[in-house]
């Protein structure tokens, strides 16, 4: 709850703050209850972007030898649930900028920006 309270305090001062996270589903031993708790936390925070990965066994690591490996099916199901949530929050976030004019800071060189526009089929 401490992190949730801190985020709420920051959002009260900076309502358009963007929060992103990276999430791994299906780490060995992850239970349905633990996943549900993580899901509820992500839902409460409302991350605008989530990078979601399914845990995969890496030979020679401690995690590869851990008991209670999560099945690929469960990993995929959990990943899909989080991806659906992320898509909804991301869309809501983008929609709040429709029709608004905002200042931006470009971090790429003009040449790279022009290449990006070209690749998207824009002039």
C-alpha cells in the first residue's frame, strides 16, 4: 500500500504522469493467488505501458531447477490477461491527448524522425 499511496500522491500533483512496468508471468512457484494479487496491483496503479514476458527456463540457472514450474498454457493465459489490461489502459491514456496541443521534446535526430515518418507512410 505504501507504493500505491506514493503514486496517488504524485498523480495528484502530476495527473498526466506516465507509469510503465515490466512484468514476467509464470516464474516458478507463481500461484493463481499471487498472480491475482499482481493483476489487482497493476489494475489499481493503471500502468500506461506494460512490457509483459512469459518466464522461460534457462539451463544452468537456479530458477530452472526450482520446483513448481508453471505450465506454458498458464503462462500464456496470464500473459494474455495482462496484455488485455495494458491495451485498455494504454488506449485510455492516448485518448486523453486527442484534440490537445502539447509541448514535446524530440530525442532523435531529424534524419531518424524523417525515416520513421517514411516507414509509417507519412509525409
